[in-house]
């Protein structure tokens, strides 16, 4: 990592450089790709959309970028007009898809984060396949990847992470996470500079507490150090099987 | 793991069963092996010596057990007579080898844990080879293994652990860690029951602070839960390359 450059660079420049690094190193976007960006309206996925539009000229690959927002029946706060306008200014067409998540709950069942995210992921995949997208870009960053690694380690007893590139066997689609090399603090700084930090759509069912615990553990283990996080990231690719690529 | 049995069993019985489980599952001791047990006089290695003597009849394998203690020029507190007598009562011959660690320091160099342990490990290997031992048994337990995993992850950027079985390429010797499935609290409980908990030989240069930090991090991450530690242990063997066996 070009340490000296990054120490002097602005927050948006850091995101641009590290997104390009991940895309080139992991070959996340190929010539002719149709990339569907999943945008929640939050800082991570909005920053991702901006970063992909910003690096597109340097990629020198023909690729199409579009954004999909999945609305649900308990999502009314989202500043969709703001999001749509931002995406338009970055040259990214925007679609809003309504999925009645609560309406799909079977009688007697309670809403939970796992079930809801499964429903939304299935709709995202179906939309991508139906509209001939071969890549889906998600806004997860380095902290998300490491947290998932620790959750899988301590809860599932598995040595596995959230991959930067994940090919599906059943669908002609590959998931990519172009912000995978970037710390959350760096994403936040960029989102603030771009004026998109406060447009998140929050869920009334609250945050996932298991992930909250994992986040606290990660803070203890790394002491908040970006260098430690990058060493963990390097470790995830150091074995015979690279935990950052699947499928 | 036979959970119900272990909840009712005494601390010495738990150590016996889990040591036998590791030895059988990992094939740590084969017929005809000559096993050199490295004993510091501390709770871990003394418990290991007892455990190997206790499971020997059930192994149904001809194997020889001997113990080696490495004394150094700053080791004067060690209760060697007590240790020697305990080992004799378990049928394990005992040898005390003097290594002048301070005397080997080059002018201007300070003592440190890494250098000292390298010196002692080299002497241990040399003694084993010179006396035709093909296995060296070390007293590291589950907490040591997981701590090493986290230290390698966060400091070296490597996905590697302290293996339960490690074959050397350069020497006709294999390192084994038969207490690798056992939590430190279980070792302590057994050592207390056997009356060997207080005979440790402490080093005047203090404990290794990096390992101390790793121990604190481990406590946060696992919440002290044995089940979480065992899930991490399972994870270390879950990938394409088993991190618990090398060489």
C-alpha cells in the first residue's frame, strides 16, 4: 500500500485508490461486465457507488453501472430522492424495488435480521439475473470482513470470511465487494466529504446485536489500528485456500 | 466430546480423557516411540508428564517416556527434587541439563524471551536427537494454541497456529502437544488435585508481555467460554489445510 501517498491524500482520493487496488488485484470487474450496485441509502453503499463511478475512466474496461434500492414495508424514512439525484449526478441509473417483507412473514413468525436479509438478497439476485447483470457490488468494507471472520470463528467454528469475490454455482452472477480493502473510518471520512453521510435509512427493528458484539471484540483485538486490520486481511489470503475468494 | 461424562468427572479424569482423545485422534504416539517430555517444573508440563504416564496403559502401544528439564544460570528457585520425585513415582526417568544461557549472550546484547527460548529449544532438539528420542512432548494447552493463532493473525499477518503435531524436516523428531484440547483452567484444576500447582520455576526476566496482551484479548473474544474455545479449535482444522498439523 502506498503509505506516504495515502497519508497526504484526501478521504475521497484514498477511497478511489483503494477501490481501484481491490478491483485490479482481485479482477473484480472485467471488460463487458454489467454491474448492479446494491444501494441501501447508507454511507457504505452510497460511497461504493461514487467510488465505482470515480474509478470507471481509469479502469479502461467497458462496464455498465446501475443501482438498485430495495424498499420494504417498514422503510419510510429513506431519502430516496436525495439518493436518486446523487446517483444521477455520478452517471448511475437508479431503480427502486418494493419488497413487502412483513407481508411475507408466516403467521406467528417474528421479524428477524437473518430472515429479512435473506428475503432481500433473494430479490436482489432475481433482479440481477432477470436484467442480465453478471456482477452485484455490495458496500461491505474491511471491518465487515474481519468481523464476519471472527463471528464464523467463534460462533460457527469455521475458518471463513466474507469474500471480496464470490461466484454462485446456481446463478450466472458474481458478488463483489470493492470496498473490501478499506477501513470503516476511511469510508465515513469520504462520505462526510461527499455530503452523503447522513442519508442512511435505519431499520426500526434495530441493529443486529451479534454483529454489534463482534464489532466490540474487533476493536479490542485491533486496538483500532488500521495496520493490524490490514495484517488480518493479508492473513486471510495467506493460506493454501484464499478466504477472500470463493466459487 | 462426551459432555455429560466430563461434567461429572474429576479434574484429573478430564485431563486423562482429553489427553487420550488428542493422542488417538491425531496419532501423536505410535508403537515403539521414544517420547521426551520437556518439563519446566511448571503446572502445564508437570501435568502433561502425569497425563502421559496415566494414559500409557490404555494406549496399548509400546512407548518409552522420559523427562528433560533444562536449567539455566538464572534458574535457582526450581524445586527439582520435588519434580524428580513426582516423575519417579509416575515411572518417568528424569534428567536435568544445564545450559548457560546468560554466558552465551554476545557482548552488549540484552536477555529477551525470544532469544532465550530459541537457545533452550535448540538444546532440547539436540538432546532428543543425541539420545534417539523421536517425539518431544510439550505442555502447551488449548489457550496457548489459540493465543498463538491470534498473535500470528494480528502481528505477522499469517493464518497459522501452534500445531498439535509438528514434524521437522531437518531432524528425525516430531513435536507433539498432547494437552492441545484442554483449557488452561482444566489443567490448573488437575495440577491442584495432584498437588503440583505451586512448584513452578519462574523467570526473573518476567513474563512475555506480548503473550500477556494476547491472553487478555482472548479472554475478551471468548468471554472465558470453553465452548467458544473449542469452536475456535475446530475452526483451525476446518480449512483445506489443517492448521493443527505441520510437516
